C-alpha cells in the first residue's frame, strides 16, 4: 500500500482520536476511551509505516497538519466552534503547507 495513502488515513485517524479523547471526558466514559485507544494505535502505526519511505520531517508535518485541520473542522461543524474568516484562512494555510510538502517530496 502506498505510504502516502497510509499517512493520509493516519492523519484522519488523528482527528478521530482527538475527538474521542474530548468525548471521553478525561477517560471517564468507556466507549470514547476505547475508540481513542484504537484510533491512536492505528494512527501511530500508520505513521510509523509511512515513515519507512517518507522523511520524518515531511511525514510528521503532514500527519499533524491533517489531524489539526480535521479536528478544527470537526469542532466548527459539530461542536459549533467559531468558523471565522481568520480561522478558515489559517486552516487553508495549513492545507497549503501539507500539499506543498507532498509535492516537494
């Protein structure tokens, strides 16, 4: 499987574990806590796999960028966090950086 595809899926799983961590309420709720643990393991495992062929700086930055943007968008769409123009521009800059790192690899 392509290291880049695994890296993208792992970044999306970072969003899942971040959301599950919030929903676990400090690990006091069982199902979100279990979802957090599974998504974290899969996300980290995928990152480790991808870094076999993608440089660490590029791989980690892309992984974090995908997770950060995904988590922020989740917060805006589902938790009614502010979706101001400034926040959206900043997220677009992160996406631009992730895309740039992919094409410069």
